[in-house]
């Protein structure tokens, strides 16, 4: 497995590169966003580990550009940014995971293993797999939803969450159930990552004037559907 590590903190990048190499990965390192972007665009990596704040191009900009180009290589952000809005912005850019500095090395290695495992073993979605609830349609293969005549581009995690909601319309889905469905056991995120992902999905599929589909159930989880409520 080949990993690209982009971080301008050499005191972190160099030791981490050595650790990843000892774990059996082939590692390329870059110390600024310009070289990092050039390497990432080769498309020869199984995982990208990007610092958010980089000289030249930020990790966020690199991730956004790759997703616009249709590059689906998993992206793990390393960053000191730790607010809910930061997490939303990272997920919106197309990141697959998010680890706040300072972090425990064993947690980073677990997340790396999980992202690589999921990327290599995830079964392809049937090309004809489409789901419809009310006036919302999801094309699971293309990760594009359609509502009120508009196409809605979704990140991988947004598409997975929406698919899970649409397959379980009107059911109460707890935070634990959502975590277990979207993440492996050894990469379980904090609960505020789910809140950030739901918030982001709402922004995309529920414009002003449209029927609410995602309903929060206080202290428990969410219900999905035009007729669902928070009771």
C-alpha cells in the first residue's frame, strides 16, 4: 500500500514517515502544498494524509481539487483545527477522516488501517442501485442525489449516510447505529462528527421551502422521511 504524507512540520513528517514505513507501507512525503498537490494528482496512492494548513496550497484545497477531478483516493486530515465548523468544512471538502493534533500514534495507525481496508475491500454498488423517498432520489453509484430538479453532489460519507437513512425510512436510528454503519470498530469517531455530517447533509438536501426529511430525536438520534417527526 502506498501513502502520501503532506505536512510542513518536519519534526512530525519525518518520524511519522519512518513509522509508516516500518508498518510495511510505501511512503512519499512532501513538505508544502504545491509539491503535495502535484504528487497527489498522479493518482498512484492508496491513501493521502494531509495537513490542513500548508504553504502554497492548503490540504483543504488539495482535497477539494482532487474530488472535483473525480479522484476517490481516501483522505485523512491531520490538523489542529478542532471545532464543529472545522469538521464540517473538512467533510464538505471530501475528507474521509479527521484527526486532531496532537494525536496518539496508535490511533493514527488504526485509522490508516481502517481507511485502507475499507478502500480495498468495499464491494462496488450495483449500477442500477437507486433509492427514492418522497421527492428525493439517490443514485448510490454516482453519489448524486436529485431533488426539485437539481442534482446534489455528495461526498462518500454523505452518500453512505443518506443511503442508510433512505433504507431505514421512519425508523429511529441511534448515534451508535449510524457509527457502526458508517465506520469500522477501530475508527469510531466522536459523536460530534456525526452531528457535523448530518448538518452538512441537511444543507445540501433541504433547501428553504422544501419539506424537511432529516428529523432530530433529542438525545437519541434521527428519523428520516417526509412524514417522520422527532417524537
